[in-house]
């Protein structure tokens, strides 16, 4: 064979090899390659294959989900968020809403994170994802200042035996009414927050002796710290109301702007028949923080004008719809004002919440 023919044969042979390799991969081929790379933990390659496949088939919901999880597992939350957002648009599934909410939590979009995590929990999740979602929801509620609502979530986590530093820190912040995340805690406050969290954990675990010892140690170590006396009063209020009043007054001495202490003191005074003083404290609490459900609830109990009292109780219920006491009080207020249908609705909600409380166990 002449040299020119040999060169031509080589060129043709090379073309025969290169052309198939240069052919654009089909969606099915890319999907298989993406799954294989993901299974082999070759994350960068898997991400590239999923991106290519999704460019060919943007409505591939499974692809968006797996792309989101690859980003999430490598802490690329800002990249994972739009992937999960696209997934839930295509497939309205609780797992997608959970991951979307977790990404929003990490990127600081706390209101959206709360909404989407709740949507996921309402839809039903696998146990391992559910615990993660519940934990982050508790942290979010604390961060948003919804301490009473957060408490219910923390109780469920404690009763499932979950115990780690992040949970303890979250419990401490919630118990002390600090609207922040554990990562936002000032370094010089972390030991104090952890001590409060360990005390709350002992209380929720039902260990009375350990709880008493923990409170005494906390008060001994941090007698002037904001929130400590209010926290202890919360523990004392049902069994030692007089001692709880003393602790609340101490809280207001070291922390005069503590709305929760003022509102709780008003409630205990009202229950003890000190209506005039209770009204003054409750009114001040509502004026200082209208967004406090406890302040609105207590003021609603004390007011003699049934219509204004009902309005305050409605606000309390809207701010914390999971609180049994608010629904019970509102049912009574509706009955007094002749709103019988509304009263029946609130009684039904009260019964449901009471049953759910029985399932969870005592507070």
C-alpha cells in the first residue's frame, strides 16, 4: 500500500473511533452515568452528569432531587436550594419540602424554612428525616422568638432520647428566651447557655431530683443572669406559685424588660385574686411586646370587657395555635358573648390538643 493510502486509511480509522465518542449522549445514558457516579461517591462527576441530563429533560423530578442531595451532602446549600425548589414544583413530596427547608435554614431564610419544614412534617416523613426536621423546627421557633411553640418540639426530641450539644444549646436558649441559634451564641455565654440547657433537659426527662439540683446549681452560678429566675419560676409555677412569684420579681429586678416574667407574674397574681395589680402588670406586658402570646392571653383573662377580652385571646391563639390553655379560654369567652358555634369549634380543638398531649406524655 502506498504511503498516501496508508495515511488515508489511518485517518478513516481514527474517524471511525472518534465519531461515536463525539456523539452527544442521550438522556438515558447520562441518567445511568449520573446514578453510577453517585453510587460510587464520585460527587463532582455525578453533579455534572445530572446537570447535563436535566438540560435535556428539565421535568425529571428524580434528577432534581438527587442533584439537590449531592449539593446538600457537600454543604453547598445555596446550590441545593434551587434544585429542591424545582423538585417540589414537579413532585409535591414531604422529603423535598424537608430538604428545601433545611437548605433555607442554612442560608438564613428562617421564615421560609419554618414554613417548608412544617409542610414536610404535616405530610409525613421517614423517621430519620423527621427527627432532623423536628430539631431544626425547634431551633427556628426559638430563633423567631416563639419560645412556647418551640418547647413542644424540644419535649418530643428529649423523650425520643436525643441528646447532643446542639440540642442542649437550643434548649438553653429557648429556656432563657434568647431568640438566636446556637451558632449565634457569644463565646462567653456558651457555658451558661449549656448549663441552662442541661437543666431543661433534666426537667423534660422527668428526673425531679436531678432537676432540683440543676436549678440550684444554675442559680448559684448565675444569680444575676437575665432569664434564669424566669426559667426557674416556670418550673415552680404549678406546684409552688408563691415561690414562683418571688423568682419572677427577682427576674424583673435584674431584667426589667422581661415581658414573659411580667406576664407570668400577672397571671399568678390574677389566680391569687390580686386582680388590680395583675391588670397593671398584664397591660404593661402587652404594651412592651404585643407579639407575646402569653401577655395577650393573660390580659384577655383579666379584662372585664368581654369583647376586648375575646379579641386579646384571639390574638394569643393566632400567635400560638398549639397552646391548649388559649383555646380553652377562648371557648369560654365565646360562650359568654353568645358565639356558640365558635365556642364549640374551640372546645373541639381543645379536646384534640388534650389528647395529643396525653400521647406525648406529661410536661
